[in-house]
C-alpha cells in the first residue's frame, strides 16, 4: 500500500512538472507583452576624457556609446517609444513591449549631449531634476567624495564604522572605497553623510567643495530646464 502511494505521488509530481513547464513559456510571453523596460541614465560625456573624474559608481557613458545604445533600442522589433508620464496621468494601459528613457539629477550634459541625440532619433525621455542641484550647481554627497579622492594622488581613510584604515592610490582602490562608502550609507541609516563628506575632505587635507564646473559635474541652469523637450 505504501509503495502504491509513493508511486502515485511520483506520477502526480511528474504530471505537475510537465504542466508547469508547458505554462512557463506562456507566462513569460504574457509578461513580455506587458512589461515596461526602463533605461536609466545619469551623465553622458562628450568624449572619452574624464577630467578630475574616474566614474567610480559606473554612471558614465560616452556620447557615441549612448547614440549606439538608443539607436539599438529604438530599432528593436515592435518596441514602442512612450512618454511614461502621459500614460500615468491619463491612466492609460501601456502598449505591449514598450520602453522608456530616464535621466536623474539634472546634469547639464543631459541637455547639451544626450538631448540632441534623442531628438535626432525621435525618442522621448523623462528628465528628473533635483532642484538644489540645478539652482545652485550643487553636487551630491557621493560625487563630492569622488571628486575629493580624484584630487588626491594617494592617501588613506579611516571610515567611522571600520577599525582599519583604507589606503588608496590607484583608480581601482578609490572605486572600491567609494562603493564601500555608498553601501554602508544605504545600510546604516544613522550615518550623517554631510559630516562624512567633511571628515573625508579633512582627512585628505584639502578644502571641501560643494560644486564643480567639470563637464561631468555641471548641472543644468534654469534656461536649459525650460527649453529641454525631446
């Protein structure tokens, strides 16, 4: 009797797995029909050079690569270019296999480098503007730390949540420290990032900065924000 029950269970399991395997492709097909692909960009450089910058957080893309990326996305078979905000405001159902392009923080190169490419390819995009960044050309706290490390050839940092100091000299070592700081700041909510920035500048022995006109740090000014429409 026990053997019979086990055998029946095996048969039922095989039947269930076969049904599941047959349903998965259909489920994936349905998901692909209704999914919205969102491509998030932050800063687009005019060329390969990165003055005072080593893009430790992997947010940089060069204009000709951006051109190729957007062109490939736009040429994809049966992919719709949409303005997500319009669909959201109107409560409309998204079309099948659609995508959206977004930019964060309001960097000037979004306007001067990325927008013309988007316009030429007739691809709409959504630009999320951080008002303090735009009004005062401010830098984010992690960008300020990155700029600090970029200006110091070598050194060491003592991070408040760790016992040992971290020495740095190469770009790879600086990138590791940046990622470590960002991860901990997200994990430990009690960290005062403004104090942390000031402390790191102090340890590096250079004056603290709050803004930069570097091509990768410069933010949009008011007239750019008003005229930006793609």
